[in-house]
């Protein structure tokens, strides 16, 4: 078991060996989907607005290393086209965003700091953790923010609607319960305290409402049972080479 170097970048983390919580959406289809995950990767640079907000909240000092604001230029002129091409050449591996996107992200990050800034203290942001379990599986996780002394994991989510009813549906749809259990259990394998999982949600439209919610134990237990079953199926696949790819589907309840 090991704790990764603190200087590991997000890209290096995702490229490293191991299963992360995001891989379970593929494992839920079948171990073959996970085994051939490169088939379902977009590849190249992809713009993720949520990552912009995360960076401004948790690591604002390194924002310019990953993102650049595109200049507002008249692209129908020779000069404008040339200036924009120069911008793209200087972009490198960074992702470009518009000034309006940047302004929106700044407002969202400001609101999160105003409401949840006191919670985002005494811990570490965006650190990578790796642990090998008893089945030889390398588990990895990268919490948005981890307060080791109190065993609290904090996850920042940008969302269209952060009201409890709507966000609870998002938890179920995107299996954030499974993510919570995976993070808690991976850190526990490393002998690190991890017992609470807190969401900080910020809405994507003005006034960029912020809410703080802790996932209850029953939900985390459901997420744990789900990932354990998927891991069991994956281990069976590794041992036998057989995967169940056929799943049953039914008509919706409203269909006559």
C-alpha cells in the first residue's frame, strides 16, 4: 500500500494504474467495457466547466497552468484571425475558456468560499491515494478536499439544481454514493481516518446558490454494496475470462 507523491498532477493520476470510482460506470456495463475503456475515451483535451470551478476554489494559484482565457477578437478580419491563431499556438496543453465562462466560474467559486470556506481549511486539496487490497486490486482516489484529522472528505459538485430533491436524484443517477464509499474505503485501507463524506454543491446559474450536505451512512452502505458486487464480477472475469454482457431490459411501467 502506498500514498502517492503530492506533486502528482490530475493527468498523471488518471493515467496511473488502478481502479477509480469513475471506472465503475464501465464496470456496471461489464468487465469487458472496463477492459476496453480506451474505446470509450474522448481522447485529447476536453473542456470541463466543473474543473474550472474546482481549480478556482481549491488551487487558484495554478489556474493559469491549466486554463487560458480566449481573447475577444474579430475573427472575420485578417488581423483577428492571426491574433487568435497566435493564442492557440501559445495555448499548449491548456484548455481555453471564454471571458464569460471565466466570469461565471469566478462568481461560483466566490460563493463557495463565502459559504463553505470555513470547511475548506486544515486539509489538503487534490491529493492522489493508491492502495492495494486483499484481492490484489489497486484502488485509487483523488478527493477534492480531505481533512485527515477529522476524517472528512469534501466533494465539490457543480449542478443545475442543488435543491435536496433534485440533487438526491443526481446522487442516485451518477452513483455518488458509490464514489463516497470507494473514497472512504480506499483511505481506510491506507490506515487513514475517513468516515464522513460531504458535498458542497454550487448551481451553474445565477445567483449560484451554494449548499452543504453530508451523505448519510445508509446511502454510503448502498454504494459500498454496489461497488463490492461489481468488483466481485471483475475478479471473476480476471480468473475465468468470462463476462456477462447480456442484460435484461423491460418496458417502462407506463407502457400498456
